C-alpha cells in the first residue's frame, strides 16, 4: 500500500513539472505593440541586408527602422531624397 502512495506522489510531481514547462506564463513585451512605418521609397537592395534590431531600432546613426518588401530594414534618412532627386538617366546605378 505504501508503494502505491509513493508512486502516486512521484507521478503527480512529474505531471505538474511537465505541465509547468508546457504552459508557462508568457510575458509580452511592449516591443510587439509598436508599429513600424512603411519606408517612403523602395530602397536599393543593399539596404535589405541592414536589418532592424528586435527593439525596432538601428545601430547606425542617421538610420530609421521601416518596413518594405524585404522586411524590417534600417534605411538611411537621406536615402529618400537621393532616390527622388536622381536624374532619370541614372536610375540604373
């Protein structure tokens, strides 16, 4: 009879440990609540390699995190003006 009780206690403990690992309390951070603005222009492909951090910030100065066709990227703040002011003959550069 004592073996049954010991087995029941061990089994109950194992089930509780398993349930706590499967369904732990999830804490949401405020990072997911922030919205990222769409980039003003379609950036050159070189910017697709410059990803934003998890906090939606950019490690480089004068860069802003925005979303585009290739994901959340760090775009140079001056890039929209360079792209818009480029003469039409130099569009392939």
